[in-house]
C-alpha cells in the first residue's frame, strides 16, 4: 500500500505514484527491505528527525490507523534515515531563496548571524 496515496502498489498507479518519482519510491524500497509498510517507514522517519516532531497521520480506516500507530515500534537504522533524508531534500524556491539572498542587502549589519547549523536556505 502506498503511504502517500493509500493505493495498492500495482501497474495501475495514479500519476502521482509513477515509479520515476524518487521521493515516492524510496520509502517503498526501504519498506520492502525492512519487511514493513511505507506508511510505517514514513512516520518513523519523520519521528526520527526530532523528538519535537509529532507526525499527523491521515488514517481513514481502523486498519490504516493500526498500521500508522505501529510506526512507534519501528527503529530505523542510521543509514536508512540518511537515505530517506537525501531523497526528501528539496529547494524551497521563491520566496525563501529571494529572502535569503536579499536579507543582507536590506538589513545590512542589523541582520543577526544565523547559527552555524542553520537549516535556513541561503544561510551559511
């Protein structure tokens, strides 16, 4: 079952589930490797990113709810977390890149220096 569109994996996938979409395929591949479901992998990966993150699940049936809640017991190895993180990387684009590029020009020395490990695009 696809965690994103909740359809069974088959040759008749919706367009959003085409095999060429790497972000979509990685959780499926990892789930197959770990013998679990893509929904559990996606939820466990989200929870692994920070103890402050609490995923909002979108279960529509009791079976989906049970499957989603089982992600609490799934511990992903560090190499799997890294693989999922690489697949999920993206560039936010406008207006984030515009703000990051123009902030030093607009605010000058009044702009505080970001932390070294800042996840904000454009900050180094």
